[in-house]
């Protein structure tokens, strides 16, 4: 999709839909950072095992939330076509 088409689609979105897109993008970035941290040696050196388990729980729930946001976006995108 060209940038012009993307901008035209964006102008068709309601405010709440734009907020969902922004929230999804923000969450995606945070999840990426968390995964990078968990994959690094830093998390194993500076965080107790119990803390790492909590971070892994957080990663799981962030992914589930991201899945829900993506489903919501798919639903309202489908309605626009």
C-alpha cells in the first residue's frame, strides 16, 4: 500500500481506532525490548531467578494482550473494506 493510500485509510479511522493502533505499536516495541533483555546475559546476572520468572510471565501476558489488539485491529480493518 502506498503512503497516500495509508494516509487515506488513517483519515477514515475513528479516534479510538487510532489509539488502539498506537497502543499496539507501543506494546510491540516494549515486548521486543523485554524479549531482548530476557535473551541477554544481563537478565541472568542482575535479576534473581524469581525475578526472571516474573519477567517471563510478563512477556506471556504482553504477548496475549498484543494478540487481542491485533484481533481488534483486524476486525475494524475488515469493516473498512
